C-alpha cells in the first residue's frame, strides 16, 4: 500500500507530457524513502553501481536519467516493475509506453511541433544518445523487474534502444488553398531502420489534408492515432535516401497527372505512371528504357497546371533492333573473309548479360555460319547462360556485337540478350523467383560471414533503395540488409502464383525435377497444393527445360493436358 510518495520528472517531460496526455503525475507531499530512476538508452551499457545524486534537472540530463521517483512507503518486491511504480502513482502504463517512444522520435528529428524548443530537443538527444526506441523496447523497460543500486532501497529501470544507422534530411512545407507555400521544418531525421515513423502535430495536419512527396509525386498514407487529449498523425519516411521534401496540401487542391508510354502500334511500351501534385509544383519524370526503342521525349515535366492531365510518350523502333543476329547474313558473307579482323568499338568494364533466346557464339563480329563456336538453347531465366562482356564490335554492315571475355562474339540484339542485373531505382518491391530462394546479407559484399536471412521462392520483399557494388546491383531492404539484383533470382514484376492444381488424368509424382525417380502415381481428380516451381535440365545449356510444379513429396508435370489450375 502506498502511504506517501513524491514524483520528480525533468522539466522537458513535463512539457511534452502535457502535450501528449501526460506521463506526469501530481504527487502528494511525503517523506522521501525508496527511489526509482528511469535511465534512457544512452546509459544502457553503463549504469553506475551507486545511486547518483541530482541537484537539478541538468544533472539528470547529463546522467541520462528520464525520471526519478521518491516513493516512501511503497513495498518493492523482486517482481516489482517500473510499470507497477508508475501505476501506483496513478499513471497508465500505455501512456508511459507511448510517451517513451515519442520522446525518442523527438530526439531523432522525427517529430514536428513548434512547442518542442531547442532545450527540449537537446535534452532528449542527450538522454536517447542517437538510439531508436520501439514499442517493444518501452514495454521491456516497464515490465522487467527493477534493478537495484549498491545502496539498499534504491532501484532503477533501463530503457534500451538500437543505434541509428540511417539519416536523411526531411523538409516539410505547407501549401494553402491559394497555392502559397510555407516552410515548416527542415532537419535531419535518423533511425535504426531504413523506414522510420514520422509524427505530425494536429496543429499542422488534419483529416481534410493530404501529404505529397514532391520528388516522386506519390501520396503518402498518413495514419491518425487517437489519444485522450487530441489525435496526432504518423506516416512512414524513407531514411535511406539523401533527402525528402513533403508538402501538406488541402485534399481539395491535389491534382493528378498520368504518363502513358506506347509503342508505334499503340500498345503499352512500359507501365503508366500516376503522380500527384498541386498548382506551382513541377516534377521531372525520366522516360523508362525500353530495349530496342527510343522515346520521343527523354523527360516529361509535370507542372499540374490542370487536373487529370495525361501525357503520352511515343517509342520508335531503333534502326538495328530488327536484325536477326542469330542467322548468317548473305551480304556479310559475300563481303568478308575468314581472316577479317573485327571492327572493335570501345573497351568497357566487364558487364554480365544473360540469354533470352537460342543463340550462337562466333569467332568474329561478322557472323558466318561456319564460324559458329557454340550453340546455347533458350532456357528459363533462372538457368539462362551468362556471358561476361568486355567490349563492343560491329559487323561489316555496322550491326552491333558484344565481345566476350573469352574472345568470342554474340549478338547485342535486346531480343536475344539482356543485362543480368536490374537497374531500376524506383522499385518498392521485389519478388523472389529462383527455386533455391535468396539470402539477405549485412552489407553490399556477400559472404557466409555476413549472411543474415533467407527468403524462399515466392517471397515479396520491400525495397528502399538500389546500391551498386562494382558492376552488380544490390537492393537494400527496410531492415537494412541487402539482397541481389540478379534477374535470375528476383524480379520487380509480380509472377502469376499458382496455389493449387487439379489432375485431369492419372499422373506420377517424382522425387526430382528431371523425372528420373518415381515416387508414386496420382489419380485423376486429385487436388494438390503447389509449393513452388522449377524447370528440368536446369544448367544443361544444350537441353531445353520444362516447367514442373513442386508439391509435397516431389515434382509433378505442369502440362495443361494433365493438370488444371484449381486456385491462383
């Protein structure tokens, strides 16, 4: 039973506690007795053995202490927690937990309210020490049994955090109904993960306003979080980029624009892009690369002068894109000899490509049938042959070829070969397609020592940015790890996923994808759950592959004569 108590919280907690519905308790006068201190993350690895003394609030800040409570008369047991103490003082555990997280957001520049002055900000930065605090961290701080100092009757709790790894300049502006812009804040935000949470005070945001990323033209989803005193607003922010500029705009003033990319026959050349903005905003959008075609506009500048405006970018076929590089050219043969030296273009750093169709390697850049070196058959992308390109060359007719590291030549026709690594910087998701799955690593250099996680085929991973590691692409995930950008393993295009199949005829289940080890027969009408997919004759570059479905116990045919899709 609590006879009397005194609660002393540093002034910055009093200010913000009032703003957020309060972590502050009104305490009765009492006789000082047992004391409980609450340390911030800056001291999580260095708690003093003896109870420190505080003569003022600055002393507490320098010691990394968020709060100290004199609670004479409160019985402390081995199982007593900080939450027990706070609730005995009439405070809600959930309010305290939310407050501890929010103070961390203030310290890390992820909270905007003009009432948070430089003194408050500096104090929290000292106490949190460049650490991020999650709801789980706050929960643990409040529900773990109290620790005790060397002196009897003195206890403490510790709020742990995780060191910040990401930081980005975040600018927030407001545009009023007349199009006038006011700059609210521009400061560095930091967090332990690439995607942080930003909090806006209801002074600056409301349910009839929208938030726009002025670099990408995307609407940002803002979540309303109710509290006892007033609601506040939170949204995800990408801290893996150098900077972000966001605009708070009346929803009624938001304008939309669309860009369509089309081929000469009117069909789609690339997915359309939809952007959001407001009058006075300009967003440059670079036209995407389409193999074998050139856009009539390299860049579109969206000015949002009107709503629902549509821009069209037309793609024209490149001059050499229709040349069949896998067959001999009569003109080339008649104008060349066996001893012809290739017309070398420029040397280039090694770049890897993969094959899309059946092709040959040749001795020279002018392709002649009797100079073929090796035939490579068309394979599923996961098993396509890979070549290392070290330079370019042209045939006597000027057709572009790739010179390989072994001195042979292949076509440069985009219908037959492509770059091995995805180059897109705008991807937000990648789908794991390789039957063997992929690993995630703690760094751009992949190795057994840096392996952190495994993602099986069919997994969707969220992407925050692309990074280069030499000539290869890596993509960083929201948790800070990296995965490959190799097209044989992942794709930004959602694959059609088959969940269940039904047998139309009697089929066999095999242990291996090449159907050499029979397991059992499966009767017609049987429904099977599909776990994944693979192809026969995987890395055999002389044999075409056949699609198989992986089910419990092995592999079955994907031939539509024998099975049908029961569920996508």
